[in-house]
C-alpha cells in the first residue's frame, strides 16, 4: 500500500474554526485560577512588528511557564501555556494570575506568512525569555521575519480526521538535512507549518513526514513544489497498512521489557517503533508492504538484533532474540563536561546503528547533562557538528577544539554554543540541535583537555 496525498483547491473552512474554539480552549480561554487574597496578577505586554517596523495584528503570542525551549512545545507536550493575540495596533497584554513568585517565562509568536519567533528545529530564531512577578508589568516586544505558511488536515481512508499524527518537516540540501518544525495534528486532524524559509536554493527540497503508530506513514516530497494557492488546503490520507507482532527475549530466553522494536523498509523509510510490555510482547501496526528490517534493542542499548523479512500481510508470533554487543577492545574513553565519550569508528557505527561514520559517540551522558541545556542525551547518541558552520567534527579532539573556537569571542559569565547530535528514540530517529551553556570553569576544563589531546602532547 502506498501513501496518498491530495492537495485540494477548495478552502477547508470547518476545521480552521480552531482560531475561535479548539485551539484556544487549552490556553487563552482557560479559566483563571483563583488568586491568593491581596495578590495581583503578573502582567506581560508588548508589541509585535515585522522587519521594517510595521505593526502586526492578530499575531498569536504564546507564553510557557516556566521558561523552556519553545521550538518543541505545543498543547500536546504538557507544558503550562497561556496565549493571547495582538490587537489592531500590534500590541498584546496577557495576565498571568497563577504566577506566585518571580518566574522566568519564554515566549513564541506566530502569524501566517511569518516565521515563528523561536525559529526552526535546526537553528533557533529570536527566543525571548523574560521574568514576570505578581503585581508587576513586564515588557517583551518581538519582531517576526517572513516565511512560507502551510496548513491542512490529515484523515484516514474513510475521510475521518486523525488526531495525534506526528509531523516532521525538513529542508534537504547537498545530501544533508535540517529540521524545520515538529508538531502533532489537533483533535480535528488540522495542522500548520510556519517556518519554511521564503528563499530556497535550487537544489534543496522541503519534505514533510506524517506518522502515527496505527497507520502507514505519508509524505509530501517537497512543499516548495506545491502551488501557492494550494498551500493552505493540504489533505493527507493515512492508509491502515499491515500488522506484525511477537515478543523480544534475551540470550537466556527471558522476555525483555521496554525493548525498542523498530521496523523500516529497505530504503530506511516508513519507520515504525514501539516498546515491549512487561512480557516482552509488541505489536507494530501501519506497516507498508515490502522488504522490512526489524530491529530490537534492549533497555541496555548494547543488546540488539536484526531480522530482515518481507511484509505482504499481517504476521504474528515472531520471536526476536537480542544478543549483547561486545565493544571494541582498547576503547579509549574521554571525560568531556561530565560525559563519557569516544571517537566514532566503523565498529561502533555498526554496534550502535549510527547514521554517520564520524563524530563523538556518547557512552554515558552523566548526571549533569541538563545543566548544559542539552536535551535528553543518552548512550548511543553522537555529536557530529558544533556551531552554525557546516563543518563536521571527526572526533573528540575536534569536538572540544570547535567548542573553544565558537566561544572564544564571548565575554559573559556563561558561554553558549550550538551542538548537533543524532539520536534514536521510540518516537523519532534524527538529528537535534541544542544551545549548550557553559560556565567559565567548564570552558577552562575544556581548554586543559584540548592541550592534553594535541598530537604533540606528551
């Protein structure tokens, strides 16, 4: 079965009522919590303009409490959100009655035809963090840059809306790719994309992937190729596909709970993944037909197995036996910012199912990785780039030296540098960007390590 995508020219009016009802129910129109007697609400206000200073009306201004990376936040992520819109003068005002003490919050702003304030997944935009406090008025004005805008709806084969579809959008250029936005469809199957740049290199494309565990994935090959008049009426259909079920056991025959079972076609597409239950059982639905690679990985990521199989219909009763992978003898470990890392090698690439053959493999993220502002780092992740240049890092020494180079001109108590790393989780395989935060002491530690790693160092 193949995915089908129709682009309809007729306006899709019904599901865009979210601007009045569904979208705001969870945020702006949520009943205010009772205030403590005598406590005044925190107030946040400001103005939203475009790059030439023109005021923008009807801009959705969203606030997360406490502050977080707004690129990865929406109504489905469980963050506390409040929302309002700019008026005819491009100004907004938002009361935050449930703020009980001085609190740092983060802001996002979005309007069709403009990039979200927080920017793309591959590179942050102009994030605003500000502190609010009961009884005080905080000011936060914003400037939005032009961008393409897409909206649509996802339905099943019977035409019913499908909620909770994970949408991953990218730009692909020169055999590399970068994340644009990640989001999920709303209860009525609707979605919006704000961040695709208005200018595109002739050789680059903008693919968008639609995935949900019970359906075959669908894909728009290139949103730049869509007719402009069709970009606000996209219709995506998810077929049901096939089912594969079984259980995962270890070398002694015992069931493995919380093992990740992943299925991909021979070309790496149409990915599905799930965790086994307490008895090691799993069921993957929404599989496409064709030669499929099943991969099982235990909670200890060094327990793995691979099973190629043709999928022509439903199949049950599979048994996947994971075996422990032996790491290469003489593996050199390095301690970097509290993490245990090593150089990526062909042997480690195969052992950990890495996508690249160069970079820095994380053997242990350590306990303090969140203090670096690096999201959800885990064993098996691999750093491959530092900073916004396109140069890849080949190993630990280049990783350390590039962090030092990127932070060399910064004059502040805290240093910041973008780091890029690949990862594999149940819900997603791909690359992630984080703005790493370093103290002066941590940078000094890196400087000392760099000197130790020099080829001429004793």
